[in-house]
């Protein structure tokens, strides 16, 4: 199969899987087998594409607007380049882990509407593939909206008033920002450059002055609500009302990563790092990202609900990636790309652990975790490893992406931002490490000793979180291939 056909297959396979899941709704075992087999096939397809990335395979499926003398055609099209292919590898790999975890969680927790859950999950992964392989801004925008709509039923899964309220916030912010900001930015780009294609070195250089570039960048940054820059972040904590596998999907596999990936791809292939670095049009975004980074960490310190604390942690960690793009150096952009991988592996582990704690011990608050590490040692050991990776301490993968981001601040002479990165890591320690410390070293409340059935969650929950925790360590030793892969981005 040609690389072009593989790209199309990667986008279509999850959508076909969604249809098969619905068809098997009366046979849960077959339904979940379809999900797992589809995940394995998708990872194999994306893995095969890595061998042809140097050729930059591309395909247009249909011309939406024919080209003219002054403007290129606009088509629904796909291509494979290092940044998108890495994102696709992360999403397809973690789809398998999340599917196994979801089976254990949904069954153990007695969740309703499981067929709808697995169907929407598959559609969301298909949308992620469309975003990862998008050849132009139009294709990216279409799949970006599909991702929002397909994850809305997941956020409102429980059907409670709180879930419906969270769903309104989720849909309102994400759809509102994309239509008002992102769509306007795309139309303005088309008017300025005459094309929406992602091209090496960008398409705006020579078409915009620094002021216009700064305004356009603002529309892209705040129009991409999935990146959760403050003050457009409220949808993310609100969505924590959803089942924990959905939280893992939102925070590690799909939604938020689609947001920061969009900002990275726009920075590299629409603006170009030379334009951003030369005109200083992204300096303001550096400090918006820094403010988000610190503010979200401070809020996380105050949250007792475990999932809500992790949600604010995600907002902070996403700002690292936005900061990497706005610094506009090769080191910082590669660091941002690597942070997508490192944070995905760490944060999905943390959410898996939060769900396992709920299933195994029925606890949702940090203040309730005293002594629980003795009853759930595997879960809290995995939590500790993932927390260290998110903090950025060796030998965990997160240290490499943070190192490259720090290097980017030095290259740009942005010493205040280097200080922000250091302070942020200390705040990471302050809101993450008390969780395993109190679980392992504090005495459990006397009432807990009388609670029957408290222990590790089912194996289908524990095995995925152990594997993703191990991945945090493996990424420390395998960071160089990722670095070299991203270094092959065509910058000019």
C-alpha cells in the first residue's frame, strides 16, 4: 500500500471502527474486540508511515475551491510530516492503552451507554488523525470541529445536570473560540497569502508586517480554545465531570494535544519561525503562556479534588508547548513537540491512577488518600513515576522536553522566562508529590480499616497504568530518536 493510501487509511480506520462498534452493541465482548483490533491496526499503519516521512507523501481528496491565477486551490487533503506523524503515533499508541483501561473501568464502575462511549471515542481518534495529517488549514479546521462534536457526548456521558452544565461550557467555549477566532484567522490568512497550505518556512513571510502578524497570531492562539490558554480554560476543569477514561482522552490522547499541536503547526508552517523570531510578533504570547503556566499551577495547589488538580496541571503543562512555539527557535519548537509526547505519557498515567483510585477505593479527594498506598501500591508507584516525569526530573522523559524549552529561553535571551520554568517545576513538586507521599507515609484513618473491598482496581485498569508509567522511564532513554525525528522538520 502506498504512503498516500496509508494516510487515508489512518483517518478512515477509526471511523469504520465506530460503525462496527455500533453494529456490535448487543455483544460487548465483540464490540471491545473491534476497538482493540482497530487500535492495533491504526498503530501499525502510522508506524509504517514513519519510513516514508522523508518523502513527505501528500494527497488531495477533493477540491473545495478551485484555484485561480492569484490563489491556490483549497482542498480536503492530507500529508505526512514529522510533527504530525509524531502526534499521530502518540494518539494511536495511547488509544490502545486507553481502550484496555476503559474496558476495565467502564465494566467495574457499572457505567451506562458503553457502546456510545466506544463509538464516540473512535470518532474522536479519527478526527485526531485528520488533524495530525491535515495538509492545509481548511482540513485541519474541519477535523478540529469534528473532534469537538464527537467528544461532547463523552463529556456529558452521565447525563446528570452537572454533566449537562459542563457540556454547555465545553461546547460553548470550544465552538465559540474556533468560529470567532480560528475561522477568522484562516480567512485572513487566505486573503493575505492566497493559500492555506502548510509549507516549509511558512506562507506569510513577505505578506505581513510585525503588527499584522501579531494580531493574526492572537486570533490563532485564542481561537484554538483546545490549547486552554487563560482565560479560555474553564472548559477543561468543567469537563472533569466525565468518566476518567474521557479525562484521559481529553488530557493526553486527543483534545488538548490537538490544540497545542495546531498552534505548533501554525507557527512552523504558516508563520515560519524566521518570521516570528525576526519581527518579535510572538513576544506577547511568550508572556501569556508564562502567566498561564504559573497561574494554573497556583490554582492546582488549592484543589482537593484529584481530577480537578490534574486538570489545572494540564493547563499549566500545555502552556509549556505554547511557550515553545512562541520562542520561535528550533530548540524550543522541538522541545514543544517532545513535550506533547512526554506529557501525554505522564498525564495519561496520572488520570489512569485517579480512575483506579475511584474504582478500587472510591476516593476522589487528595485529603482522602492517607495510607492508601499500602493497599494500592502499584497504582501509587505508577503515580509517583508519572508525577516525576511531569515535574521534569531524570530518569523520566519529561526532563528532556523541559531542558530544550529552557534552552530556547536562553537562545532568545528571555531570562525571566527561564526563571518561570524553574519556578513552575517547583510548583509541580508542590501540587503533585504530596499525593503519593501521604498515600505511602501517612497513617490511614481508622474508618478505612473497616471498609471492605478496598484494594487495587481490576487488572484491566492496573496493567495500562503500569505500562504507561514504564513508558515515562523508557522515554528518558529513547529521547534521541524523537529529537532526531523532529529535527527533520523542513524549517525553510
